[in-house]
C-alpha cells in the first residue's frame, strides 16, 4: 500500500505541483532569488520590494489559516538524500509514528528522504501529516504521505511556520538546510524568542563531531557558554525521543532551567558590551 501511494504521488508531482515548480516551467527566477537580488534602477513596481510585501503577507495569512488548528506538533528535519532502506529513514519513520500515536501532528519540509519518512510515520499512526514545501529553481514536489501541503515562495515565511506551530524540533542527520534550522532554533531559544522548546539531535555518532567542535572551538574560544551547549539533547532511539517530547508537553517548564541559563549568559554578555 505504501509503495502504491508513493508511486501515485511521484506520477502526479509534475501536474499537482505546477505552482511549486512555476520557476522551472517558466524559466524565470524564484521569488526568493528576486527578493535577494541587488536592486536595479527604476524597477517595474510589480517586481519591486514594496509590491513583494503583499505577496509575503499573503503567504503568512495562508500559513496561519491552514495551521492554526493543528494542536500539539513536532517538526522533523533531516537530509533529503536519505532513501528508504537507510537506518535513519527507518528511525525517522518510527519516531514520527510513535509521536503520532502520542497525539502529535508531524510537520516536515514535505520533500523526500527524512521528510518523507516523517510524513510516512505520521500516516501510519493516523496523525496529521503536514508538509511545508518551498519553491526552488529546479523541479520537485510534495511526498505522497503529506495530508496538509502548503507551498511557499519565501524561505523565511516557511521557517516561521516550522517554529510557530511546533512544540519541539527533532533533527536527524542532514546537510546545510538541516544545520540552518538547527542553529536558528538555538538562536531563538538563546535570545528568549521561544521558550520550553526541546531541540533533539538524533544519532549521536553523526552529531558528535559537531558537538566536539562546538565544545573545543566555540566554547573554548569564549564564543558560546556551557549553558548554550545544554540546549541540545542527543538521542539514539525513537522511544527516547517520544518520551522526552511527551514529558516536555506535560511538564511545560522542563527545559526552562537550561534555557534560562543560556539566556542569562547572553544577557550578561550584551550588558557588558554596552557598559564597555
């Protein structure tokens, strides 16, 4: 049944996600590329930054409207390059299933790899399965296990939705995009923008090199504090991830001590900078 769903989803991608692939089809730049490009003299108003504000506002409204009723949710990140049959695919699928059975909606980026595994696990649990996809300058689509799909033009709007509607991040092995989401979450916690928000790294063997570098280079050089490292939780089993997130949901101040310590150090550093 799963293979049938996957084949059907793959065969429908080109037609079902024409808006997601509008740049590829038209041969034009994506909206993110246009937004980040250096301004040209006397642009057409409909391609100017003030006009884009309306498109950006529209994406926020669409996202808020679609996701406001999700209830408790967990966002799962990880590499799009991992395929079914990989141990991490299976772990992500099981983690999402266990979380879904515990009453959590599963949110992913809606693509292949770990994202597909997360949505697949949610489908198995009968939980809501959300995919937040992004327009890219090459053809792609939403995986076959997404029930609620939202397509974004702008990365920063999509990133807002990942954080706003989740109670935790579970981060599987991944590349630049995964690191981007990881460090943005840590920054938001460190600066007090979000609270009571577990950030769980799955697969200690994969992450130990990064943790070692953070400790031996960033911490040793005074660029972060020990309290900042304590914002990260390493896990190696789906059951452990499930238990940690369920505990966090029940004891909403569970992570507050670690988060408060990181914020206190940040506040102290900034205060010293102002007084100096």
